[in-house]
């Protein structure tokens, strides 16, 4: 079970990194700073959720 939770936590962290990369490409394509959008929120919350999940398992 711990391997599965660790895999899910790492997947959430990597998905957050991918959302950040996608948001960065969208902002650069727009050639001006965009307001806070869904991908920026996902880029912050997905890694936080993954790390929290893995920390809860370790405790």
C-alpha cells in the first residue's frame, strides 16, 4: 500500500510540474503576463497535495 501511495504522490508532483510548464508556454505565447488561471493554480496545488500525501504516509 505504501508503494501505491508513494507512486500517487510522485505522480501528483510531476503533474504539477507539467501544469507549470504548460502555463509558462501559454504565458510566453500571449507575450504579456496573464492573470492567475487554472494551470497556475494546478501548478501550486498538485505538488502540495502529493507531498502532503507522502508526508502523511511517513508519519
